[in-house]
C-alpha cells in the first residue's frame, strides 16, 4: 500500500509531511518523496529507501506552506528515485501523488506522447500529471476532474500546481483518503494516524469525489461537478490511541469486518455438523457449481502464499482446475487474451472471462 499526505497552512509544511509519512510506514514502502510549493515554483525531493533517507536530502530552509508527500510501494517500474512520487508534468507546473493503479495508462501515455509530452519514469502515475497539464484551462479542480474522467482504475490522488499556489486538489476511487481540518490549515492523508497529531476533525471522502483544500476552506464535489455536503467527524482519543489503532486494531480491522460479513454463515455451516461443512445457502446453485470449469484465486502479499495452498487444496478436493494470480497481474495485463482463458496462456497473462468464477 502507498501512503499519501498533504498540508496547506501558514507554517512550513516539510516537517509536518515528513512526520505524517512516518506514521504511515506501517503500510509498507520502498521509496518516499515530497513536493512543496512556495508561491513561484514546485520543489520536488524524492528518493529510493526509507523516510530517514529522504530527511537526509531535504532542505532545512524550506519554508513552503503548501505540500504533498508519498510513500511508494513499486508496481509500475522498479523502486528508484526516478519512479518515486511525486511526479511532475513537462513544465514542472503540476505535481501529483497517487495511490492505486491506472489501468489504461499506456493508452493515455501513447496519446500524450503523440502530443509532445515527455515522460521520465516507468510509472502509471506520471500520466496523471501530464493529463492535468493537458486539461488545464485556468482552473486546477476542473483540470483534475477532466483528467480523472479519462482514467480507468483505482486512485487516491493529491495535486498541486504553481498556477494556483494556494490550493490542493485531491480525489479518490477505491483507495482511502481523508481530510483533516485545522485552524488556518487543512490536511490530507490515507489514514487518521498520519494527521491525528495536528487535528481531531476529520472528513471522509467517498468514491468518485473531488476535494478542494485551501487554508481556510474545504469543498467536496462529485466527478460530475455536483457539490456534496459532508459532516466533520471528531476523532476521540490521543495520538497514541490512533497509532495503537494501527498497530493493534487497524491491521485486524479488515479481518474483523470480514468476520462480521462471513462469520455467521461459517458458524452456521460448521456448527450443525461434525466433521463436515454444509453451506445450505449454496444448495440452490448446486447445478451451477457442478458446471464450474475453473477457479481463479486472486491475491497479493501473504494472501498470495495462502492462495498457493488453496490452489492445491481445491484441485485435490474438488478436482477442478485452479490457478493463482497476483492482484496486479489480474487487473492490469489484458493485452493477451484467449477465447478460452484456460488455454495456452499463463495466469499472469490472462484476465479470466466473466464465465470463470472469481
């Protein structure tokens, strides 16, 4: 997972962004960077490695009051300073940080290249910076909106521009993003612990929404331009409580959430029988299940290792062909397709057709 932070206020944002990024280290990363805006121009500093490595090369005299930061976990392109975020456009007037995957980045990159845009990284994210440049017509929020309407995939992004030095524009789809509201300053982050030290007032951004931050105001709208009223949530507890929420609770939050959804059926299925499991709810679909030709397991990280065992178990117990794909390969690589997704292609090359179970 990548981590995003942003801050706009009346004091130097560099130490705030660095501190906030450190509180997102639990998400994992291989590089880090920040972009600050001090009126006339954007200054980008980024490096492969840890946040401590970033601190070693940051300017101690940077007094910029607007900035965005990022910790990257490499997907498109190797871990490197060049591929690290933030990314800028050709002119250096736009800087973008991004969490997610832009599925149609290659088509967009080819189009932008044909228009004369020059890319410097291997990432999908850089496309967003060039799109914002291409779409800009005097209003940053409109440029981001127009750019995102052309994007396919998932994202949480934050954008700054020297055309509008007192604004941060952010948006999300399928990746987390929150806004923190302070006194004469406002914040962005992937998770509450990143900014809890600076505010306890949080606004949750929903999928398909764009947020515009200034020092004294936050506005939310949809990608279609419809204004949205959003309540501010007061976060209880201290900074340490928020961090404990990450280390002891947040990391199991997803498991707890899943148990709420799936725990009851499992208890029912296992509780009534000894030595076997009976999903009564699936009985109406028995014929369809018997006709399943293959099973695809999609996973990442430790889940992928669990999937290795699952694949062998499914094939041994059900005698149904099963295969395992990393989430990244499953989502992105669509250029190699076969009429029968089980014929003549490796799992990393094919996205299963809709008739294959997911």
